[in-house]
C-alpha cells in the first residue's frame, strides 16, 4: 500500500478549504490536518481499534478511494497506524462531510469549513445516506466490475430495494449494518493486503457448495490498492433469524446441569467416567450422567457435531479451486507449524513469568506446573512428524468456538470465518487438519463449563474443587458424544482425517495449541480465568 506524504505543511485552526469536497483528498493541507492528533484521539476510542495495548506513534494515509453513486460522493480511507513498538496496522475508515450542527455529535472527527460552509468530517457509516449508497452499489453491481472499487453480488441478491438500515449491536473488530431486517453488511475495519478469508470461505460455502448452515453470501466490496492487490472492505450476507449464539445457549443449559447437583443430590465422586477421546452415541452415555445433565444437551451436541462435519465435508470435497483442494501433510507445513507455535509458546511462557503474582489457588499450582514442565510442553510442539500422518489438510474455520455459532430452534448456523485474530492473513489461509476446528470447539466446551461455575459460584453449594471434578467428567462426555457423530459423518463422506491414533494425536496437539493460545489473553485480561487454559494444558501433558 502506498502512502500519502504530508510533510512540511503547517496550518492552524480554524480550518477552511476552498476545494470542492470531490477533490478534497488531493489537498495535502487537508490530509495533514486530518491526520493530526484529532484523528488519533478518535481512533483510539473506537471499539474496532485493535492497538489499545500499544503506543500509537503516528497515522499515515495509505490509500484513499471514492465510494459514490452519481453525484453523491464519500471517501474510503485506509489508514496506516504506526506504533512505537516498530509495527503497524491498517484500518478502513469511510468519511463524509456534514454541515448540520445537530448531526452525529458523538462521531465527529474534525470540524472544518469547505468553501466557507462549516461542518464536520465524520465516520460515514453513521450516515444513513452513505449506508444506502453502499447497499445500492452492491445491489446494482455489474457482473464483471473492473473499476478500482469493485462491487459484487450473488444471484440470490435481487428483487429488493433499500428500506432501512441500523447497526447490529456491539462488535469488536468490525462494524455490521442490518439492512431491511433481512441482510447484514459487515465492514471490515482491520484491513489486510489480501482478500479476507471470511469473504472467501463464505462465498465458497454458499455459492459453490450450497452449504445451508451458514449465512448465504449475497455480495461484497473489494478495492485494488496501488500494488494491484485485492483488499476486502465489506461482506454482504443474509441475516439468519436466530435465538442468540451457542455460547449463551450453552451457559443457560450448563447452569441447569450444575444446579441439578444439589437438586438431585448427586454424588460427584460416584459419577461414572468415560474414555478420553472415545466415541459415544447417546445410548452409550450412562443413565446416571443423563439423569444429571439431561438428554437435551447431548442431543444438541450431536447436531452441532453433524453441522461441523458437514462444513468440513463441503470444504474438503473441492477438486478444481486449488485454494480449497485438500492436500497432504509435508515438510513445509511442519516447519511453518513448529516455528509459529514455538514463538507463541515462548510468548506465553514470558506472560506466565510476568503475571505469576496475579494467580492463586489451583491457577497458581497449574502455572507452576507449566513452568516446571516447560521443556516437556515445548517438546510436544516439536514432536510433529508429518511422515506418520496419512490424513489430509483442508481450509478450516480457524477460530471455531460456541460464539461463532448461531442457534435457531433445534439447529445451528456457523459464521465468522476470519480466523484467529493474532494470525497473519496468510497464516489464516493455510490448510489445516479439520480436527483443529474440533479442538477449538472442545476448548469452547471447556470454557463454557468453567464459566458457568465462575459466574454462579455463590449459587452452588458444592466446594469449588468438587465442581471442578464434575466439570471434567462432563467435559469428557461432551467430547465423546461430539466425536461419535462427527467421525461417522466424516467417514461416510470419505473425508480423510487419518486413522484412530492419528486422530488422537492431532486432537491433543491442537488442544494444546489452542489452550496455550488462550493463556495469553487470560493472563493479560482475566487472571482469575487463567485456570481454564492452564487446566486444559495440564489435562494433555498428564494424559
């Protein structure tokens, strides 16, 4: 991405520019003023800004382009935010000029005058007229758009017109707009010099594989930057009518499960255990476990396992598009994987050492175990011998957890295919074993079980150690029932995820990777919850 130079220009407020709005971004004086501390202050307050833990050094304008329809013109900006720690990030910010004193009071970036008309530069997403323009540009997109700003629509997006638009709740890294209460346009705020994997995966699953359990792809906005690279700005999908996400659903179900310990006077020590990584049908779950947890939660896990398998079957059954064709393990993948995980492991090791004073009880014991056995954990990451693996790698979700799944009646819908936030855009597109997603969901089960305990600790009569014991028993049954359905579906579709011992190895490896990944966030943000990934790590290194 090229940068717009703004050096050696000095202006003082009040700012008045004689250029027409349509040529304002060509004015170096305006760009200099816009990229001032005022913009820095605005950006740092936004939920989508991901650099809050680093010190912002300065902002440059990497790219700008017009988003327009007839005479109605807005600007799309790609801002390069540079940090004192010697790295940078790119963000998408569309801007508009408004002159109404009563408008967008909380979203103003810069007060200026354009040809003596006073007003404000604002984030254009807060302007309904801008949202309407974007909707109509996608709806009326040409089949082969060769312009710099490229709008695309699917065959499903037709026979409609703009009626309304609103923000979809609070989001962190993106901004989503609901149109006509039927469609959702996700504006990607953090920008990468490549097509976003959420766009690629959503379009592939929807258009090429007709996968029904993800929001249908309807359209997108891409730009060509100065290096001729495609950059995804927006993704339009159908709005799935839903009852909330699977995380909140699971928390409600699990509260009933843990409440039953007292209500049914259940002796936790007498509850039957099950084989780790075994495969269970509902009929294999002991009656005492069903009596405690209820049948419904296991039936829902079976459905979720089936939908997960169907997603992987769709992603693993492509033989034309090389970016989606399955591939085997090889030496290049192994080198990439080990380098990535060893770097991450060292980062988490440093975090534990720096945050040990914040931990107590079981979390402190497990953290000390982590430190005492760090060489053993490191060795497990190095112990990846691709020559022994016969399964295949495919494009995967990459950040699969209960929060990425919507619940509707008795079914589940999978969304948000952007991948792990810490990973580079290219790393997110690396083909992985599908069991990596399964491990991600297992870690989410583990989190939901422990979060239920933490959130309701004053309501449960049992000691915390007994609740943790019950948590681990329940977690094993959740995994077993999920695998029982998932593996049957995968094998029936001839998707190669390896032989039995290979599957166990990949699950353990991926679970360890995910738990170590989670550890960094918890140590920095919620030390009390660090016990959850630490317990996950302990389970793997001790079994």
